[in-house]
C-alpha cells in the first residue's frame, strides 16, 4: 500500500504555509491528482494504491467529491501565502485513474480550472491501464480538456507481464492508443525492463512493438525491487531471480539506440520524445524544481522550497477533508545544502543539464575527470553545462556523488 511517509515536522491542521515562505509569482505551478485505486496490486508496485478489499471505509464513488474539497481548501491556503497561479500542467496519476468514470476525472479537472485556472497551453495528462480505455472514454477526457494519455504498456511479452503481475490484455494497448488518437490526444507509453526471466530479445520485442504504435513519447524504467512488495518477498525466498545490473544496462543501451534511430530524443534518463513539443512538461516541472500541489492520499507537494505530504490511507484522507482540515501529515523545509544536492541530483538527469556555474565551487574541478571517464559530454561542458553521455546516464548516481561529495 505504498512506501512509508517521510520523517518531518507535523503539519498544521489548517494547512497554513509559513508566513515567511518566499512564494514567487513567476515560478510555474503544476497540479498532481492522485487516484489510489487498482483492480489488482502488481507484485513490483510500491505506490500508494489500494484494491477494493483494502479501502476499509473509503468509497471510490465519493472520491472525486472528496478530492474537490481538498482543491478548494488548497486554493484558500495558497491565496494566504501569495499569488494564486494558473496550473501549466495537470497530471492524473495512480493507481489507475481510469478506474474512475471519465466524468469524475472531468469534474476533478474542472475543479482545478475553477479554483486555480489553467494556462492557455496547459498540458493535461491522464495515466491509463490499457483495458480501461475506449473511444468513448478518450472522447470524454478530450472534451474535458485532457491533452495527453499515458498508457501503461510495460511489456509486449506475455510471460514478462505475468512476472510483473500485470493483468491487462496486451492487445488492448493498441486499442487504447487508437482511441486516444481518435480523440486527438498525444500518446505516451510506459515500459519496464529487467523483470524476472526477461531476456534481451524479450526487451527488443517490447521496444519494437511500442515503436510500431508510433507514440509521441516513450518512458522506459528499470525494474527496482522495493522492500515490502510481493516481488521482493519472492526474490528473498528464491522464487524469482533478482534483476541483473549488467543485463539492465544492456537493455538501457539497446532502448536508447533503437529509440534514437526511430527519431526519439532522450530528454531525461528514462524518457524519450519525438521532438521537444512532446516532452512531458509535468515531469520536467519536478526535475526543474518548480512548484506543484499534490492532491489525494499520500500525495506530495512542493512550494517555494517547502515540501509536505498527505496522510496515506483514503479513509483517513476523506475523514480529514470532510472535517475541513488539511490532509497533510507532515512537512519539511530542506536547508540550502540539501537543496543544492537535490538540484544536482535532478537537473543532471535531464538533457538540458545543469549550468557548471551552479555547482559547488569545490566540485567544479571534478567535471574534467568525468569528461575523461566518458560520463559527461565534453562539448556541452565547454558551453558551461553538465550533460550526461549515454554511459553517464547509466552511472548517474556516481556522477552526482562526484559533483557533490
């Protein structure tokens, strides 16, 4: 049911932000809407999600109304702290947002529009399980203002999907993409590599299948074994093999080469797009350190350096909101050193890189060694930016350590 919430200071029951918080009217603002429902829990998943038997008093059919009350509460909190900015991106994530009726998703988006406003070119994304998308669903979402559908494909190979506990019909990926296209939506597909038993040829098949769908955007994430998940227990008991780091590296290099050949440019370690116009602006907002408000149980938010997170369980979340209280469970305000470390960690992951001048002065000499090791692009460094090479993307954590420790 999701990883543990971070340690932090208690959040006030009214959600009020610190009076000295330097809210900047010019910092872009994004909204994340968490829908925590799933039909089945995937064995690898550590997200804050719940199946029907785990809701314990929370009601899926009342969820949209509950979340809309939090949206109204948040608008009041932000208006006390500074200017209320229109959202430039909105992202429905989960869980499986499309388990809710599309009309509920439309109402949630309308609530954001009414309370905060949307920029004229706002990017609105909905994550979707392939089995839940029809032409009718896509049409309702598009009419509500959704601009982008992110389809959870994960793999095109049956045994790999089984190893991941994915229950969707692989044929429905094509159906979902076609429905999104018919509604005029941009399309992204998500892939996972390194599942137990997955071979390099299996992975090649999945990439080829994804490319055959001609999406605008492809995400490819290495499988990470999270403690507390079913897959972690299976590996511990010897029932499934642990991911092979060398094989995952080969899989990454294969994906990057095939995607580049097909006309997709990498813009973040795990993300590729057919041109800058199709990059996920919402995810870029996270990596660039913009402001965002996360709504729903377990959702995280960030405004002007302050971070906070909501209570995890949908029932506890609903109780707080119904009582007119903030659902925030805790918050933290990282110091300058922590913010510098985070900036290096996030901004070196993206194609635009990080200005060398923004590195700690004591670590700038490390850039030359990283160029010599083939981890940082020498040409970009001459122009004052730290940009990872393909090899550097595979060893991104090592690059961050060299630039910060």
